[in-house]
C-alpha cells in the first residue's frame, strides 16, 4: 500500500490518504494534540467516537516523563495510551528551543534542562530518532532548530544549515523505515530565499513527508501565509505536507488552499479549558453572563455529545463553579468542531467550490 | 406503582425497588454524589454505561449557584444536567451546619453566608422544600439541624426537637407529593434514647422514607454502627432507609446487615481525584513508585473502562504529569467499584450467604 495517495485535487488543494500501520488517515486533517500521551481530558473512546484517526504526541515530554523505557516495556506508545489510531510524534525541537534559558545548541545536538526538575539532558538528532523508533509512532519528526522570531538573517541561515545537517544524521539513524515515516522540517524564518534553500535541500534528502516549521512563533498571520506561499510549490506533490503548530479555523482554509495536508495546534483544546468554544460565528466565551440563561446548545445542529445534551447555561454553570466536566465538554466540542471543519473543507475540494465555501465560512466566522 | 417494594429479605437485610418518575432504583444502592449538578468529571453517559439509576445533588449548592430560577427555567434539574435517572436532593443541612462561623440557627430557620461570596441568605424549612419542588428531584430531604460531634446531651435534645418541628413544617409545605418523595431525617447524636425519640417522633409523621443523619461527623465507626443498631428496628420495614454520608466499602456491609437501603458518600470520588483507587484488596495509591512499571489494570477482572483499557503505569503517569484524564479514569473506576459492590451484596442477600460474603470481602479488603 502506498504511504501517500492523492484522491482528489482542486487547484493547489488536495484530498489524500496517508496509510499507516495504525490505519488510514484522510487529509486535510487536524490532529488533536496529546503531548503527554493523552489528549487532555479525552479518552481514546471519545476520540474514536469523533472518528479521529490520528493524534500528535511529543517526544520531548515523553522522553522526560514517564521515560522511554517505561513506554517501551508497555509495548510502545499506542499500547501505553490505549490508542489504536495513528500517532505523529513531534521531535520536541519547538519545546526545547522555547526554553531559551535552559538549553544550549551545539553542532552535536541540544543540551537542556528539564522544565520541571532541572535535570540535564543531551539530545543529538540520532537519539531523537532512536526515541521515536522505540515509541513506535507512525510518523516521526527530525530534530530541528526552531529559531525565535524576530531573528537576524545570519542566525536563521546558520540555524537552517544545522537543521539540514541534523536531518541527514536523523535519516541515517532511522531503523524502522518499513513502518515509521520520518518527516523533514523546512525552516528559514521569514526570509524567502532561506525558506527556498531549506525546502530545496530538504527535498533532496527524499523524506516520505515534509513539514513547515518555525511558523506560529509570533510572525503574524500574513507572514505565515507568505511562508506557505513560498515553500508550498517546492514541496513534492506526491508527499504529505504538514504545517506545524497551525490550527486556528481560519488558518486551515488558507493552508489547504496552499496545498497543505496536515495540521496540529493546542489552541482549540487550550481555549476550551478556559471556557471558550468555536461556533460557525466565531469564538464564544461561555463564562460571559449573557449565557447565564441561554438554554440552547453551544451550536445548534452540532453533532457533538456536548451540543446534543447540554445548554450553554449548564456549561457556563460548570465553569462558574469550577467543575471539570465543563472543560471536558468544551474540549470535546472544539475538537469535534475542527474535525467537522476538515470535513467541510474536504467536501469543498471534492465539489470544486472551495473558494465559495471558504468565503462563506470566513464571512460568518468572526476572528 | 408502589413507591417502595421489598423483593427479597435475608434477616434484617433486604433487596427492594424504589419507583420514581425517573425510573426504578434497586436497593441496596450507593448513590454517586453530584453536588453541583454534576458527578465530578463524569457525563450522564458515563453513569448510564455503569447502569447507575440514581444520583445525589445538593439543594444548598444549587440554590446558591446557578440559582433555582435558572434551573427551573431550564425545565428542572434533570433537564438542566441532562440526567434521565432519579435524583435525590440533600437539603443542605449538613453543608450549612458545617460552616460554624457563617450561620445562625433560629427556630424560624437558618441564616447563613455563602461560602464563596459572603452573601447572606435565610432558609426556613418551607423554603428548602419549595426549592426542591422547583428542582423537581425524585427524593427530597427535610431541612435538619446536623449537630457537631461531640455535643452535649442538652444541645442534641434541643436540636432534634428543632429538626422534628422543621420536618412538620416541611411536610406541610410540600406541594408535589404525587411525584416527589420527602424523607424525614433522624438525628439524636450518639445518645441512644435521643436517637430513639427522634426516630419514633419522625415515624409518626408518616414520611415515605427515612434517613439517619448526623453520622460520619467524627463519632467513629463503632458509634456509627451502634446508631444503626439502635435506630434501624424503629424505622418502618416498608419504607426506604437511607444512611446519609456513609459509603466506605466496609461500611456498606455493616449498614445493609442492619437493614439500610441507600447510601451516599463523596469518599470514593474524592480519593479518586487524589489518585487513590479501590480494589478487592483495599485502597491503593497509584502515585506510589511501585506502580511505575506495573502494566496490569487497577484490578484484573474489573469491567470498568479504565481497567479494560489502561494500566496502573499509565494512570500513574497521568497523575504524575497532572493530566486530568488520570482523575477521570480513577473516578470512573471507584464509582464502578461501589456499584459492583452493591451487586455483590445484593447477590449475597438473594443467595442467603450474606455473612460468608461479608467475611470474605472484609478479609481481603484492607482498611
């Protein structure tokens, strides 16, 4: 079975299948984030009932806690967390490089202190691959340097060269090419020629898929859209394209329009835990007093368990009295919203009315 | 249909049916506590899947937040929280009287300040009934004075007289006798004659069910068992008997042996949120390092979702990294454990081997 198969195209957008040892994922797809081997508050059953086929987890976090030995002895990450679908593991590059005071980058790898206990760890790119081989994720990511924004051109140039070098070493270290797909990450900040150089060099290494990294680091939406515009055409047509860390509803439309296939973002679940939910008209903050006696669901017609059973007034009450069920229901709703949005986008590609549907969505959805 | 029907007896123990407008409850039954219109972290679906038929909620909490008007406009408590089964609402007596510095008792009722914002409220027994009429719970409780332990005989005597007087007034105020059963509460502290007096007077008032209140206030298990022993024989055979606030697994056996039918307790769900779970061998603390690499379920053979899917090592990891799913799974397990225990007790009544089964359970279950 082919790893990646395009089923339908409309201009630059596409519907495709990614075939993994843990099932087939249809793209465009939003992957819920399960950083610490759990999509926060959700059970695997909750996710399965929403027809979710792939989730994301994080090498960095799992390496530190519970530790790879434990997950390996449990029979791998899927078994450990009882998730039967596909898993993409992020390398942890983004997390490590966010901790500016706690890490040091050398050509050999990255030295850092754990965010919770200060213990020192050294991760060369080979070890990041080895960890992911042992986790048994279906899609693995190379260790990259994720530079801050803003950063000078010279810094970005050096950084992307290091990321390219590390990608080469990661590829050589990868043991399970038969069952785990290792993706390369394109960097280059907001410099068009550097993004192009990164993409061209990365593509030469022939990875089974490519990601755009280093976006959503504060550069703003216009620059983020520009990066896709520059890099998208250089990414192979016949391989999955993963836009890392992006997943606001409005961004999904822009990204798919630019040929992207895969997305992840903590935003939908993070705002949910704060009482904010997505509707077709935009975000609403359930804590607001206007919902005190609103006996309608978060969104009329939404098929999620929260909307089929509960009113805004009830969920607002739960948040008001600090009951966890509130966060559970909003998390469920926001994930469902993202998955349903992927369905709407897919249909618009199939029906060839992408622009119209995009316009309709964005006209209603207040950002 | 009779409100209460005994199906099977063994010595003082009995299996019975309580028929409510929201379904039939078979006793002996442990009622999960949903103080603020939610059994913490659980959805109604979770509870239904465990075959739970009745839960408890709290008049005092709901009166303060979200307020009775909102619940009434939502169509009643069942609709508000999307719970199709039966609901028993506690009067809030226990909660109000726990706040020693914030309340004042008068013959008219109780004056108190809300625990979270200091607003002042006056609740006469009539109002407590009216609130419960408006909530629409299936079983309502009279407002009682729940005296502290220890307390002097004179104090307890006055207190139980007040509770009797309030019960009379509550009964008169009750509007929906056709569809809501109002229970009287027997007080009297640890004084046998006062307990007997309270029981006799309360029974004269002919409530459809009776509760023993003012236990589990620090008097110790032996005194608590004595209270049941004194009062049980004075409680009508043909009406449900509810032992309030009791629900440790070992206590259930003693209470059923003394003819009790209904129980509630925050303990199973509270300890769950702290990472402690029940097994047939007693409590275990999942945070302990001994479970770090324990790849067996909380209890082998347990049919709950947590045990069918996850290991101790995984749930320990969740607690270790502060993931809410941990609390969700342990809560589910402990509720399931209590419900399954009720099933074991029921079978032992049916099979006439109650003592043997009780002994077997207590021999294994380390307290």
